[in-house]
C-alpha cells in the first residue's frame, strides 16, 4: 500500500493542505512559462525538498487542488 503524503504549510495565515499528484501516471501536457516572485519560488522549493518531489509537481498539485475546490 502506498503512503498518502498530505502536505501542509502556512500561506497568508491559513493552513493549506494538499496531496501531491503521482508522477508515475503522466498525462499529455503543454509548456507554459510563468513569472513567479522569488519569495514564492523559495517557499515552493522548500516544500518540494521537504517532501522529496519536484517544484513542478508541487505547483501543479496546488493548482489542481485549488481548481477542484471551486
């Protein structure tokens, strides 16, 4: 059984929790560039490192979870 890793972190005074997507089941994707504030880059890099996943996986997981909550 695979362990579900729920990531929790503080952002703007709120506790945010999300589960990073598995990178083993890749779906078709396209390239899109973003300009991200240095502070946010450092925060996301820290989350990725602490959870042994990629920067990209953290960003995509956050976006997908936010869109699912609409």
